[in-house]
C-alpha cells in the first residue's frame, strides 16, 4: 500500500474519552480517590463489592460531571444508573455501575482552535474498575499470564465517559479534540486529565469512506491509547490498514482492536460476534438522579470561562483571527489575561500575542504593567526585537522596571545620525555588495544590517537600518 | 414462652437476669436443635458473654435499651462482623464479614443478645429451607414437615423457643410464609423502611428485612428498633418511622378492610376458612370488611420470577472465587469462575441465575424483563385503586399448611406457587404481616395476611393486634 492510498479515503473517527473525576472520595463510598497509593489500601466493603454492601452516590462527583456536561454544552437531564454485567477480576461485583439509555449529559459540542466543531453525543457517569497486572507470559495480557494481581484502589473511582459524534476527519483533529478536552477538564476542575496516570483514557472508533460519500464504513474500535501521540499514530496506522483491505476488496471487520505502542500496529481483540452481552438493567440499589434546577444553576454560575470563549475574546481584543495559532497557545498557557491587560495598556495586539506565546512559554510570568511597558517600548521603536526579548527575560527572572532594565543594559535608542553614519560607512566599504543590492538582490540587505550592527554594538534597530538602505538607494 | 416485651421489661428493671433468659433459650436449643436444625451456627459463648454484659450494665444503673437481654436469632444472610455469614451456600465458605449489617448493629445497640445464625434456602431462594447446602430445617410443629422458607430457620427458632425474636428477609414471602407455617408472627415492612445495608442481596428491588416474633406486640417491638433511615442504603426512606408498639391497642373501629378475591383462588379450604374467620373477627371488632377484586395480583408470580431472577443473576455474579469464599482452581480465570460456581452454588440458585441471565439477554430483554416491569406497574396501580376504598387488605399467606419434606422438591413450579399470596406485596413495595390464626388438620398452624399501603405499618399493626386479641 502506498502513502497516497489513504488520501483517497476519508477518515471518520469518533472518540470515547474516559475521564477520572478529581473528587476527594470514590463514587459510591468514602474511600480516598488517589493515584499512586500502596495497592489495596483505599478499599472498603462497598468498593470491594463485599456481600451486603450498598452504593451511596457521591454528590461532588455528580457536580463535577454536571460541570463537564455544561462545559460541553450538553443538556443536563434526569438520569438513571444501570448495571453493565460482565465477568472480570478487576470488577469487584462482576458488574459495573454505569449509565445507559438515560445519561446525565445529553448532546453538546466542542469547538477546536482550528475553528472546527465536534459534536458530543453524551457524557455519562460510571465507576472505574480496579487495575490488573498480569505477571509472566502473555505480554502483559490476561491470556497466557502466570498469575494476575489486582489493585482495587481504583475500583469505584468516579468517571465521566465523553462520547463524541463521528465528526473527526483527521488524526490532527483527533489530537486537537483530546487536547482541547483536557484543557476544559482542567479549567473546570473536573479532572487532572493526566493520561500518563490513566486519569484520561481514550478509545477510538475508526472507519473509512470515499470523500463525498454519506454512508459510514464499517468501524473498528481501538483500545489502549495511552497518549495523544499514540492516538495519532494508531489512527494513521488504522487508516492505512483499512484502506489496504478495502483496496484489496476485503471488507473491514467490525471488531475491537488493541493498539501496540511498541510495534506501532493494532491487532484484533474480539469480533462483533464475540462482543459481550452486557445485560444492562436499571441499578436497583440506587435511586434516579435528577439534579434540581437550583443545583444546576449554581453549578452553571460557578463555571469558569472556557478555553474556546477565552480564545474568542483574546482574538477580538488582539485584532487577529480566532484560529490564529498564537491565540490558542496563549490561552493554553493561561496568559490571556496578561495579553488582554497589555493590549488595554496600549501594547500592540499581535506583538503582545507573539511575545507571550514565544517568550513566556516556560517559567514565571512578568508583572502585567511591566510586560505592557516593554511592548510599548518595542512598538515605539525604542527597543529592537532582540533587545525587547532580553528585557522581557530579565523581567521574568528578576522583575523590575523595563525602562531601568533597558538603560542598565545600554539599550537606549541610538541617535539617528549615528546609525545613518554607520550605514553610509558600510555602503562605502562594500561597493560590490551595494551594487548587487541596488540591482534588486534584496537579501544583501542582511549583509549591511550585520555591518551596521557590528559598528553600533548591536544597538541599531534592524528595521531602521533596512529603511535607511532603501532611502539611500532611492536617493542615488 | 416469655414474650420479648416481658423479657426486656424485666431485664431493664433488674427483675430477671439476661443470663437467666439466655440460658433458658440455650437449653431449648440443646433440647431440639439436633432434630430441627434451625441454626447454621449457635453462638452460645457469645450469647452468654453478651447477656453478662447486659446484666453488668443494668447493675451499673444503665439502660441497655428496648431489647435488653432479649435473645435474637439472625438469618444467615445478615452480615455479622467476624462471624461466618454463609447464606446457606458453599460458595461463601470461610467468609467472615468485616462489618455488621445495619439491622444487626441496631438490635445489638438496643441490648439484644444474638444467639445464632439461622438456616435458610441458599441465598434466600426457596420456600421450604430444603435448598440449604447444610441440610433442611424441620418444622417444630411436625418435624416431618418443612418450616417454609426461605427464612425457615428463623421461623423455627422462634417457634421452638430457641430465640425470643428473629430477623429474616422477605423477597417474595420469605418471612411471612415460614411464619405462617411455623405459627409465629412475621412482618415484611414497606420497601425502604428497614435498611438493607449488610443484607446479602437476592433481588435488591424486592428484598426487605423484617421480624419474626411470638406475638404481634413482640414483632412491633423489634420493628420499632430496626426501622428508620439509614444513609448507607440509598433506597432507605429518608424520614423517621412511627412507632408500631404505640398503636397496638387502638383497635380497628371504622377501618375499611377488603378481602382479596383473587388471592383466595386455589387455596386449601381449611386455610380459606381461617381467612373468613379472621374477616368475621375484624368485622366484629368494628371494621367494615368486604370482598374486593385486585385483578392484577394474578400477574405477580410470573413477573416476580423474571424480575427476581434477573436481579439475582447480577447480584450473585460476584461469587467468582477471585476475592473471598470458595475458590476452585482452573487453568485460566474463566475456568476458575466456572469451576467455582459449579461447585459452590446449589441447583435452585443455578436455575435462577440462568433464568435471570436469559431474561436480560439481548433480544429477550423487552419480552421478559420489560414485560415484567410493566406487570409490576399494573400491580402497583391495582393496589392503588383498592387502597382508594380500603385501609387494609386481607388474604391468605400460603395456599396450604406445612407440607412434608421432599413433597415439592422435584417440581420447582409447584414450590414457586407457595408464594402466590405473598409476592404481590413485594412487587408493590408494600408492608404485610402474617398473623397465626388457628390450626388446620394435624394441628398445623395457619396464618392470615394483612396487607397495607406503603408506610401504613401502624394501621396494619392495629388490625394485627385486634386479630390476635380475637383468638384469646
Ligand atoms: Zn470504598
């Protein structure tokens, strides 16, 4: 199969994201919800599913799940818990308490930085399973293992499963969706969304169809995607695999496939025929969950401004397009308030965005007034770009007044006459290069800028030097 | 036989020692337990120590509570901290719960002395206590006959004087039916009135813990102790329960009582005759009694055997050998599950797990589980209609008196019919009480059942007490 094969097919992807909620305690008991504790220390009769134990719903978990729904523009509705029945050692009760046909959050969408919108089908609550470690043989999977160890600390941790519509059309968009979702979950305090700790886990449904076709192809569900990078790689692999089959006249089989990160490929786990019959039925140990209007209004009122709305506000204030990459970066870094303040204090929007996105990506954030001051000095031509970055670095490291820092660094703007004299001297010293510049070889300007910089110990403004060169050429 | 009310009064007053009370009951156990097998476990040493502690507190001027020194037997599906809780199943072999069920904690806190864990049909599935992995319990009135079930051990323990009171669980009649067959009082409270926390589940939407007692007053005493909100049970009614003991003398003057026509169909004449006698007695006591039709109750049995088995198939999944109880090794985890469950569960439990699994399976859910839920709704509506005109309903508890051991074990459907009169209350979530009302052929006890709308326990107890007085 060739690389062009895949481009003749349209990728159709829907994602199921499992997100552990950042509650203090588990979904149905008072055990600690914490990652990394000694195995089987955060357990009790309820989360171990001991005979006679009963679940009691954690109100804070419901509240966080409602926040997720509201952030995804879902409708928060009266809902029911169901039992999803299947046998597995990491499930203490051999059923999982989940939501089925009456989920808490129905519908919604997610706006991505590139301007696209991905629909959300539902975001429902459920309990996490324990964590199984398969020891010896079997390559970490249960079949062929010598024995297995189960840690029930994770059993009963509250989850929200966010199911997207099959609206995603590229691996880049899939990765952007997950990154945006993570940003939202963190912003609303619903989850730490750490994929490396398993608090965010992704399954992908992938199918192919010819561009322009309406009907979906047969899909495969890919599991074990443990990072955003794995997601991208697995989707690219799966597209090539499915395209290869389709072009060879073989059907894509509806099945669940396992992503092997080391081998960089997916392999079949179980087919549709082997799929579990989960025998869902309403969980009789819990009562229906119907959040009151007051509760819902309170949760809505406490919701912070979401990344997509922050991007819109920032782009408008900075006078750039909403899809501008620097806008997304600044919001992602949480520097939008700083940039908005700088713009309000007279700094240029584009300059403020770029400096924030590129110079403040790591480390401390400068004082807002000082940040605005540096940008104004650069905007006024009193500092060169290089100088402005140096002042900014100093501000971030030690704080202080930008004027004073510039002065201490000797960054006072040069007298126009000094620069002009240096330009004239450079032209006189290099007639050959001057002739090429005059003949239209624009890149030779860099040669003269370098000479002038050297002559002025880097204090000249590159743009001013280029302007002078043009002037001299016109005056010739 | 001294009543629980009298025991508690005397022990609290220092007029009788709890130790003396418990010795009296333990000697009854020593006399007939080998014959009757009411208990899976007799806690003689613990009971003596508990009684001594009650006596010490009384001597110190403390009040041990409303059940001071009263010997209580617990059905073996109620979790007891550190004490084996088997559900009469091999699959829970060796398991000791790390906690007390809420009802167990409440009776202990009220000063009761726990004398043992009683035999039952495995996981409460049965109507004769013959489905116990540890052998059947026998009826104290005629040891060749069953005590009823599934709480047969608790009913027999009270009837034989092994305990003054007992707790059982009622999913489809498992308290009322054995109470009737053993000649004691048995109460199935409103669903949610008594906490299920620590009751090993059979069918969660139907299970309810309730008392066995030698008298209506004793049953009220125990119900008053165990009833009331429990935050550990999400289905628990979130408000205080009214006292049933306080209303026993209030009489039935002016109460409207309907005798359920459908539940008299197919009932042995000697049982039906006692229901008629009870109706006449209540009428004579001032109630207005007449026959009433509650047609949808005829749907109850089939709906029950879909819903209860469906829930059971899920509730009993956890007994897989991975974490506690029996484990039979297998080549892989699936084989271990299969071998453990094959060896650990009895035939009736396996039958119901298979029925319930089938009822929930893709493609069958709506025809079975969905249909049964709709039938349940119809039954609730039919009761609502009846209770618009009547305060209480009257019915038989069981179609027959106690039957001989082995008489119905070959035919599960015949056995299931034993619960035809009791199941409707479970499906509706309503309370009902079984009150002994005379004897049939061979001196076998006959009970009559008083049914009430949700949370109308006090009205129900007024009628039960009046019925009991009418026999005196
Ligand atoms: Zn727990």
